[in-house]
C-alpha cells in the first residue's frame, strides 16, 4: 500500500514538474519572440535566464544581439544553441550569417555549409551560402546554390537574376548563360527583367522560347515593355498572344466590328472601365460602314482631359500619315467639344495633330481627315479621343457621339 502511494506521489510530482517546466519554456519562448520583434536585448536575456537549457531562446537571443550589432556575444549564444540542439539548421545558418557580419568569412562558410547539410531542401540555407560564396569570388559554386534556392522558392528568382546581371556586367547573353533557364517561369522572369532594363531583343528572345503562353503573365510582359517605351516589342508580344499578324502602321478594329474589352491594357482600343458620367458602348443601330460603331453618351460633369478611347499604333519615324474617320453626333452640348489627338507615344506632349470638333449640329456622318508627320525618334503614336480644354470647373457635357471607319495609311510622297 505504502509502495503504491509512493509511486503515485512520484508520478504526481513528475507530472507537476513537467507542467512547471513546460510553462517555464513556454513563458521564455513567448518573451523571446517579443524580444525578436522589438530587438529588446534585455527581454532576450530574461528569456534565457528563465529557460537556460532551451536552444530556441539562446538562438533567439543570438539573433537579437546580431540585429543590435553585438556580434561577439551573438556568436556565443548561437554556439550555445547549437550545443543544445546540434541537428537544427537554423542556429547554424544564423551563426554563419553572424560570423560573416563579424568579419570571419571562413567560419561563416563552415557554418552555412553545415546548415545546408542539415536542411538540404530548404531554399534559405542555399540562398545564404550562395550569397557568401559570391562575395568570396566563387561564382560557379555560388550560382549552383542560388539557382537551387530560386528553384525551391520562386520569390528568390528576381534577386538571382539581378545578381547574374551584375556579375555579367549588364550583358544579357552572359546573364542567360549564368541563369541557365530551364522552365517557362525562368524564361518569363528573365523576359520581365530584360524589359525593365530596356533590353528589347533579349526580352523577346526569352518570350519566344516559352513553351506555352499564360495570358496574365504575357500581359505583364506587355505592360513592362510599354513602360519601357519598347512599343514594337510590346506589340510583337501582344500580337502573338492574340494571334494577330504584327504589321506596322496597322490601326486595329477601326470600324468596331470586333468586340472591345473594357479596361484591357496593350493594343487595340483602350476603353476606361468606369468613366465618370459617360456610357461607352458598341452600337449596332448606327454605323458608317460594317454593322457597328463606337457610341459615347455624355450625362454630365467629367474631366475634358479624361481619355474616352485610345490606341497605340506602331509607325515609322520621319513618315507622313493620314488618319481618316467618320463622326456623328446628336444633341451634343458642352463648352468642350470632343476631339481626336495624335501624339508621340513616348511623349504625350509631342502633339502631332489635333482634329476639328467631332460634334456638329448637322445630322449624319461627317468625314474627317488628319494629316501628320512623325518625328525622327517616333516609333509609335497614341490616337486619343478626349475633349477640348474647358475653362469651367466642373465641365459638363450632354448628348451622344458616334465614331466609325477609322483608318491609318501612309501618305504617298509628292
């Protein structure tokens, strides 16, 4: 009987000790997490005092000390964490980073290699090792680690490309050689990177090597090429996506017979998704040619400078063109008449031509033509439907406007 009571008592005490110890560890780790978020060195030290045998609190204190640039003490804490838990990659990795910051690259290399051994499939260990190897001039081995990191975690890919770009001294061919793209994700990331750096041919080479086209990603590439004012490349990508033959000076869907996607970016007609006090639609009841036209209904106040419809067109520099179209209006009332302007796509202030007012008190379709010559650096134009400037603020407009049969042609030399 006494023996059973003794065993039960010991069990209760062991359970109570376990609960107390778990509570201590839990309290210490909570305090350590707080210290990590706030970089509070005193809180980190208290966490270690509460649970001196816990590897996690030592590792956390080591990281806090590293963040506050107390590298020598941080290294001691991380080494203590490793003694307590030698098979954990994390203190090894942080020890490597801290040794590197303290000016001990050889010690850092040893620790980071060990972190990779312990976590061979974890991207961050390879990333840290690859960065150190790169700084030590071991480029080939470095990019093996960096590319492994990017393959495991695609968020590293843009940074790896940027490092390759720097090592290659801004050479696109050398960058591709270093990166060795194996997948469409790799090629697409390179295409985006090259577009952002105005490397049109390199971006198109990567785009053309894609095995398949994913619409959202291709639209991203079109956007980057347009931002870089690489209009011909952007049109090439956009045309391939839409199975359109890329032809210079081609105004698309000039008679509005094809559907217009509201809010789309790229080429073809660009129509705003939510225009103020306007309704923009395709009208099958009014047309000058074909069976449809573009219709704009004005319902009240709006900014005259707002674009109602626009389209980029690839053109040749130092070349004369002729834009023709038809306009029709009904009951249009405003101090700012609707007009079409043509500007250099790379410089909206470089205005090439402005149409007369598109609104008229005379019923029926009116032919309008615009004659202009591109500049020596013009590679694309922007054809824009908007309104004239208005002295009133706000500037109201009421009535209806139709457009149809837009065409752009080279004007023959005299």
